[in-house]
C-alpha cells in the first residue's frame, strides 16, 4: 500500500513539518493500516515498534500524530474534533482519519501505555474542539470536507469514525492465536520476515499452552477415573457386606431363639427335680423323727421292765420288737443317707445348671450386643 496522500493544507513532508512543530507526547507502538480493499484485515505499516508522537503546529494551530520509520512516514494524521479513538483490546486501539482515507491501528506493549495514549488523544481532541479553526497558507480551511461529493471510500471512513470497527481479534482472518491477539492484531498478509517470525513465536506459545492444558486435562481425567473405580468398588463391597450382615443377623436370631428355649427347659427341669427331692427328703425326716420317738418310748418301757419282774414271754416279744425296730431304723437311716446323697447330687447338678445358665446368659448378652452393633451398622449403611 502506498503512503496516504497529503491533505490540501499539508503538502510538506512530515520530516520537514516536524522541524517547525513542537513535540507534545511520544510513545512506542506497532503501526497498522486497515486494508483498503476489504476494510476487515490489517496491514503492518511498521516492521517493529516505532516512535509515535503528538505534534503541535503553532503557525497553523494544528495537532498531528506523526510516526516515521526510516524515511517513510507510517502515520501522518491531523487530529480533528470529530475523531474517535477506540480501544478494541487490552493492548490495541484504532482511529479513523478521513483526510488520509484510512484507519490507523496501534499495538502497544502494555495496557498502561495504551491507556496513557488514549488520555493524551482525548486531551488534544478537546483542545482542538475549543480552539479557533486555523487556515492553511493558501487560504483553504484546515478542517476536512465531508460533502456528498466525497468519494465512497471517504464516506465509509466517516462512517467508521462514527461507528468504530470491531476489535481486531474479531476481524482477523486465518485464526490468530490468543497470545497474538493480546499483543495486537494479526495481519492477514505480510511479506516481512520479522512479522512472520513474530507470528511464528506466538503460534508456538499457543501450541505449548494447548499441549500443557491437554496434559493437565489428561491427568485430571485419569484421577477422575481412578476415583470412580474406587467408589464403585467401595459401593460393591458395602452392598456385599450388607447382605452378609443380613444373613449373620438371621443366624443370630435363630440361635437366640434356641438358647431361650434351652434356658426355659433347664429352668423347668431344675424346678421339678428339686421339688420332688425336697418333698421326699421331708417325708423321710418326719418318719425318722417318728421312729426315733418310738425308740425312746420303747427304751423307757425296757427300763421300767428291768426294774421289776419281767415276763419272759413279754420280754422276748419286746426284744424281738426292739430288734425289728432297730433293723427298720437302720434301713431308714440307710435310705436317709442315700436320699441325702441324692439331694447333694441334685444340688450339685443344680449348681452346675446355674453355671450353665449363667454361661448361656452371658453368651446371649454377647449375641444381643453383637446384634445391636450389626443393627447400628446396617442403619448407618442405609442412611449413607
């Protein structure tokens, strides 16, 4: 693209003009021109970041933005009150110049530099709005003409100044990388080796970031799969444990029923045997007491008979009766001894049964406590 044509009141070169103008503000930025054919892509006007300066021409009361790379003027724009500088990204901005029939774009190194440029642009724009209109030496007005006879390209530029174009990151063709969009717009076509290297570096950076993100996502996916497998195994194990606990609980219930039945049987058997033995022992003791009293009475009669003249027949009969009573008494004592032995055995058996019952009672208490624990675990498992 050729350099923009000078305005009607700007026939001199920017290099000569800067000698009689006063610099107000300078910064470094990459310069771009809008593609005059498509009005959608950008063409780099400078091979690298160049100095962009605001100048003031006191003789003609004009403010300009001028940038020169080598011997080529990449920006020669007169600021007018109706100009608008639009910030389209963090580090890129643009404005339309009707007189130059183009749209300028600037890419800065940082957002702070861009904001400082915007502040200076607004300040100078307000100054031109309140300043009296100057005139060129040949008598023509320094304010650009926007009549209906202007070219369609100029009319489009006026419209672009009134409605700024979209951010370069939406206008670029070819899919510029995010890193390149953050620094500035990616040009659609460029033959400059430096610009190609610039784009290549940005693409490499974006590719590295994409690879790093892909690896991180792969690690996260593996972690999620591992956690999912662990949770599935834990759920299956919990389900199996619940089924096992149900079977064990049923077994404990059945065993508990059997133990209760055995306790009742033992209590019933113990009560019957002890009662029978106690009754029989009581009867034997009563009979032994009766025989002992009868013996004492017979002894008393014998003493009385011994003191007098005893009848031989009566004495013999009495002696035989005494022997019979002694034999019967001896039998009763033997029977009493056997009953006492049986009672002691019954009491011993009863004590053993007490011990068995205590053991069964303890086992039953343990089973009940275990059942309560299983019931609590089942409740917790159901709740979770």
